[in-house]
C-alpha cells in the first residue's frame, strides 16, 4: 500500500508546474542581460557583478538546504 501512495505522490510532483513560469521569466531576463552585455560593453561589467551576486546567493541557499 505504501508503494502505491509513493507512486501517486511522485506522479503528482512530476505534474506540478507552479514554478515553471518563474523559471521561464528568469531565463528570459538572463538572455536579455547577456544580449545587452554583448551590444553595450560598458554594461557587461555591471551584469557580470549581478550574476556573481546571484550565483553566490544560490550557492549559499543550496548549502543551507542540504
């Protein structure tokens, strides 16, 4: 019986798409930032700093989560 419950829970998790929109918007923002950096070299340093801060925050959050 537990195997069936576990299977049902796994299927529900796979069908869940609540965070999908947020990820898509984040990817689009990243693509726009990279394009802006390629077109305007003066902006690329600022974009690099922002991505470094984001990567640092994500690394800290991942370390706390595990």
